[in-house]
């Protein structure tokens, strides 16, 4: 996880053998004022990953593997926690 700014993070994976970048996805961007992301979790076999993050009061859960996807594919698969639990978007983290 790499923080670019308060509105943009990148998830990057590198090969342990060649040290080459094998995967990259952007979280946030131009239409975002504030993003808070911290940890990427992985399953026991290390082939599936999850990232929970806050985007301007909107909680999301992004799952991914090792193949970089298009923005439209990411948006189709991302889980909207606020919608599922009936939460408003007035939540902000304490630094």
C-alpha cells in the first residue's frame, strides 16, 4: 500500500524472485477529497486479497487477486458497506 496523497493510494505487488511489479490498482483519485486505507489482508494461500477503506465517509471493501483490472471491473466487484448496513456518509476517521 502506497499513499500518494490524501485522496489517492496505490496497491502494488512485486515478484519476490525478479522484483518486478506484477500488480497495481489505484484507490481514490480525481473525484475524491479524502481516502483512508491502511492494511491489505490475504488468504492462507496468498492468492486472494482484501482492502477495506473509507472514501469521503463511504466504507468499501475491495477484493482482488494478482491480475490488474480495469476501473469498471473494480467498481462492479467492490462491496459498498454503507449501503449494506444502512450507514450515512458523515463518518470521518480520527488521526
